[in-house]
């Protein structure tokens, strides 16, 4: 039986807080934004904990503060964080910081094109944290396919770069084919960023894959206008999902009269 498609909200990302009024270095402000996104239909939250200056951080005090704030605002909703190497480029220091986390997220994304991905994922798994395997390019895909922990991942996160919408389909289909050959039953979350965002969401809906939306990935609604907040982006994505289901339920052979 096909798993129900998941809609995750990626509330902030590594963006500078000056890029949008809903972005902030204050955990409670972003947690409130996450709560509104959940009310709009998001089922999971992906957040980038920040330090006092608004930079992505893996330091335990920062991770604890942000994860607790989001959980307090969104009780019962799974919360994930980044482990991006830009927050701590030295693998040993990254691992040391994660070892000190006292408020563990439900899951964390690990970018397999980054040095130390296997070690980061193994540490998360040993602590009971789910791993989203982030695959951005062919190098990351090859590294993940060689990984001794690939089958233990919660899901695969296929991340399409900022590229014209018309190339999204062929790019994504190629990556999906490679993933299915390696791990046929691995859940997949497909998403894009900036120009590829909405085309990637539409393809994920079409294929019955998990997807995500939020100010990390893009600042605009499908019509190109700036989104007021994460909740507006989630509502737009949910509308597309519901429309697809409605059209599918009217298709010939699904219990409705043929056209």
C-alpha cells in the first residue's frame, strides 16, 4: 500500500533574516511561524537553529533552545534540524557538537555530498534520531549508494537546485531512477528551491512522493508574488495537493463516470 504523501514545512533555512519579515534570529518568532504553518496543513517541521547573530548553529545550547521553542509551539509535530557543514566545516567539531545535544530532534538532514556524512548519520542513528539523506548532486548520490548506513535512513531527500522549471522533470526523474535501483522501498521527499520549487512540488504530488515548502526553499507563491509567511506557502501547496486528488478521483476507472 502506498504511504500517504507528507507535507513538511522548512521554516527558515540558512537565509539571512533580512530576506523576509518572518525570518528571525529569535527562536520563539520562528516557532510561532511554524505553528501557523502546521495549522495550515504542514505535518512536519524542518528548522535551522541559529546563534544570537542569526547564523546556523549546531552548538548544543542553540539546538536545545530552538527545538524546545518549536516543540512548545507545535506539540506532537515531528521536528527536524540541519547538520549542514556550513554550520561547522570541521567534521570532528561537528560530531562533538552533536554529541552534546540534550534536546534531540525527531530527525535531521544529512547532506551526503559533504565530508563526514557517514559519521554524522551514524551518530544520529546511535542516538535514536531519524536521518533524512540529502542528495543534491551526482557526487552525493554516489556517496550515499556506497554508505553502510543508507538503508537505515528515514527517507531520501532529493534536493533540486535553483533551475528553470522546464528542466525539473527530467532532472528529478533521473535521480529517482537511481535511488529506486539502490533502495526500491526508500521513502522519498522531493523538493526544489527558488525557480524549481513549485515544479518540484507538482512532480512530487504527481508521483505520490513526500514534499516540502517554506521560506527556506522559496519566498514566492506560485503566481510569483512574495508570500507573507510560511503558512501561506503551505496553504498553496495543500491546495495543489487537494486539486490533484480531486482530479484523480474523477479519472476514468476510479469509480466515476468516464468523460
